C-alpha cells in the first residue's frame, strides 16, 4: 500500500521509536480533559493523531525532523496552560509537548543567571532560585506554565513595571528548527544564527518559528520586604494619581489600573482602582507607601495597604479574576494603548486591568458584546486588542489578532525562512502565519 494511503495514525507511530512507547500517546489514549484542551486550539474538528513527549533536545530534533520529512503539521506546547491562546491552528497532525524536557542546566548564582530546559515549570524554577535568595522576575498567568511556553507567548504580567518584559530578561535560547536542526543564540552560545535577534524574535512567536528546548534568564535578588497600596475612587482622581506616580521618583515593582467591576469583585471598595506594589528594603517600602497614600488622600481617594499573606492573596485573586473566573463563554483579550488613555479604556470595559507604565493589559468579556467596539477604541488610541482565549466559534468568526500594521509581508518572509513548509503551529500567529 502506498504510504499516502496508510492511515496517518499508523504512519506517525514511527515517532514511538524515537521517544519510546511511554512517551507516545495515540489520540484515543489521551485523557479527555487534555483532548478538549487541544481541540480548543485547532481549527479542524479532526483531531491530531497523537501527542509525543521527547525527553531530550536530541529526541525533540528527531521528532521535528521526521515531521518535516513527512510534512506533518505540528502543534508545539509545554504544559498546555496557554494552548488556547492566539489563532486556531490549522490541520494539526502531531502535538509535541516539551513538558518532559524539564531539567535545570545551570544556575550561576554569582552571575545572576539561570539556564533550564523549556519544559521546566515556572513554579519549580522559582523554588530552586528561592534557595539562593533569588527569583525570576516574571508573573505568568499560572505558576504551572513552562518556561518555553512563557517565552513563546510573551507571558510577562505586572512585574514588567520594574523589570521589563520576557524579552528583556531572556539572555539565551536553544531551539529546534523546522528542519530538525538545533540552533542557539545569546547566553551559553555554542553556535549563533546570524542576522536576527533570536531572543526578541522568538518571544511571543507562539511556536511558529521553532520549538524552544532551553532558555537562559537573568535573575534578581529577592527583595527584603513588600507592600501594596490600593487607591480607589472616581476615575478622574485615579487618573491624576497615576499621572503623579508616573512622573515621580517612586519605584514600584508592579503598578496596575483596575476597572470598577474588578475593584468591586475583589472587595477593594467602589470606583476605579490603582494597585501599586513596592519591594525593597524596609525603610524604602515604608516611605514610598506612605508617600503614595498621601497622594491618594490629597485627591480624596480611599486607601488601603496590604502586606504579608494578605498582599500575596490580593495579587493572586486579581490574576484569577481575569483569567479563571466565569463560564465557558468568557473572552480574554490582551490590549495595548497609550498609558494616558488607560483610564478612558477601563471606564468602558467590563472587567480588566492595564499596566500603568506600558499601557498593556488584559480585558475580560462574558460574551461577544462590546468586543468590536473596544477594539476600535484601542485602535483610536494608537493601540490594539488581540483575543487570547475565546470559544472556538468566536475565533472562527473574527480576526483574533486584529493586526493593522504594515509588517505582514516581513513576518511572512521570516516565517518562510524558518519554516518553509509551514509545519509549525500553522495559522496560530498574525495573518494566519
């Protein structure tokens, strides 16, 4: 029988000889919750034939090389916590998970760097770093996210106020190209790929350019103490407080504007909110917290200061309220606007937060109502609105990314250079890339 007439599941079984029988799961052997998660990420009702779990970079390279040779389309993931982010992937034949590529490679305590495989979970790495009184200054949507997934989706969080984004902290990367070759760039380099800043290029590329196998990050000493100031009240007064803070000498590590509904749900008061975290030595945190509280008092805002377990719980509830509360019809979007427009956007949002310094943020809709209008509002403020998670039916009807820039052709050319057969997460990125 010609190979093209052999059922795909029989042909992809060759991958078991690469990763081993215990790391190869035909579709029917995948647990139902994981099946549902995968189906929420793909455009077709036809499921992939299998999921494989390579345990080394060499195995990963062999899997991708085999997929490339057979022109099988691959959906790469880590733990799958953000598998539903971005566009729907077209025609997936094989799911490749890096979850078992999870070893610590090197922690240079004195140099403040750490290198680990892409499948290591964020929470596990933080546990290792904590023993050396250090931490990775990212706050992804869930601690169970893998390092590779965090890079692939640019999942930074509120800590960008002080430490910058994922790409600012990523020092080195190892990845498997679409042809199965291993390439490296940045820190701990053996071989560089000339012509591109690969750390920036791969951050937020959603697995469309290559499969990340190893990352090197800059890390930081854990601050001595932490406190969070919450100011709530009228939108105009909150806007003024944010403007004063933005132009002051205060140095918060996290600074978010939050919508009225979010303020109410979290039990923080009424009106709009400004939630600011200071982390440093005790004297500095106390002084900065008091100065910000005084600003709020002068503007007639209500204030509260959180520390210890209450503070940690507040930030956790804030994240959960955006990403995990509510029903199956929820739509979660990433937005970007001019920081000065953040308050106006939030007054018209159902539920959301915007990082004060960057103007990036997250909005949550319980259904499609208001989504198109909000995208127009963001674009009017020289920004964007991209849909991260939504029911498959919603994603099939709209342009998930909403990209209006002039770089589509450049992005397509880059995609062709890295993946000329279009086998990697095809359709997940901007313009169906």
